[in-house]
C-alpha cells in the first residue's frame, strides 16, 4: 500500500471513530471510557491538538475540543454528560494519572 493511501485510510478510520463516539454512542460517558480504556473523547481532541501544534498550527485545548466534539464542551455536557458516582470519580483520578499524567 502506498503511503498516501495509508494516510487516507487512517483518516477515514479516525472519522468513523469520531462519528461513533459523537453521534452513535453519546450515551457512553467520558469517565467510563477513561476508566476502562485509558482514553476518552477529550484525549482524542488533545491528540488532535498536539498533531496540529507539531505541524506549527496554533491550537488550544478548547478549540481542539470544539473541532472534535462539533460543539462547545458546555453544550456537550448539557446534552450528554451525566453525574459520575464517587467511585467512578476515584477510578478516573487513577486512570487519568496513569494515562495522562498527574493532576497536581
């Protein structure tokens, strides 16, 4: 497979993952994804931001999230985010530190 075709297929797979998470499975909470898989929608938006920054494109966290989510975080939270139990929040802190880094 030539490199350009590989890039196009990777981009198509990313777009399908994004659609799955943003349209097909809005019921799946970020905290559950992070606790089970070690990444969530916010991680995908951060990786998008990091890729842009590596290419010399100035992009902040909020801009990357709005691009990935197709709306602001406030809109997403009001439409889809539910309250997390104390147990889920504690597990999230551990998962976040293991996969992203220390919060303090």
